């Protein structure tokens, strides 16, 4: 019996595995090359197919590219996140739509009364945030699939961002992601990862 390497056990070509995972890094500086609307649309049109509970798709995104938008956003970020955000050609605020259930008749037609399952606002917000965070992960992989670097950050005042950008909307910001081509000295040293035997057990 021929042994198969762990890498060969995957169907994705090795270079695609590297692009999405092994060689992908969180960028901390960016070049001035712009990120186009077409690139963002291609990223979304790829990652929208990934799963969420009952297909609820609660993720919402605000793309900040203008100088005015950046100056509104920067004061709400932790000080250590401001310079790299200012240098990034685009910054995306990823949020959860807590009124996602309004779309259920459209996105989950197998159950016409699905909207009624989410009448409790607190439960609905928990469901929205959990599923939107799944979609945040998909979004980061989509950025990498476009040949770009993502710099996700949770060091920011979410309530402040919501007041600044989402007043009157049922959106709750979760993660801020800088997007672009890596700039000068963009990477910190690669940090260690836990091994398979440290994480996986069987029953």
C-alpha cells in the first residue's frame, strides 16, 4: 500500500493550498496599489456560497476607501491599528445584520415560516453574530484567493463604529479588515501552530 502525504491527501493543488493557507500572512503594511470594485465583487461572489445556518447570510460589509471615510474610522481603532489602516488602499468593516430574518422568505424558501423562528431579538442577535463570524473567515480566504493580503483586526470600538457608520441600521460591527497588496516589511515572524495530535481526538 502506497503511503500518501498529508499534502497529497487534499484535492486542491499545492500552490492553491499555499495561497490560501501556508504562505498567506496577515499584512501589517500595504502598497498604494488600489483594490478595485471588481475585485471586491469577485471576492463576494466566491465566498457567498459558503454555508451559514439555514442560509441566513447575516454578514454585511462597508468598504472604506476615501480619505473622509478613513478619518471617520481611525479614531475608533486601537492606536496600534491606525497607521496600517491609514496606509491600506481599502478597509472593510464586517458586520452582522441582526434583522437577517427579514430575508428568510427569499434565501430559505423550503420553510416559508422560517422568519417566525427568530422573533426573539436576543437570540436573533446571537445567531447573526455567530454566523457572520463564520462568514468573516470565508471573506479572509476570498481576499487571499484574489491574490491580495488581509489584515483582520478586532482592536476597535465596535459601538463607536456602529454609531459612526451604521446609525439607523440593525448592523453590529465585528471585525475590521485591511485589504491590499503587501507593502514594505509587511509580515511579523510566523508564529507556531498547534499540531494535529494536540487538537484532534477520536471517539
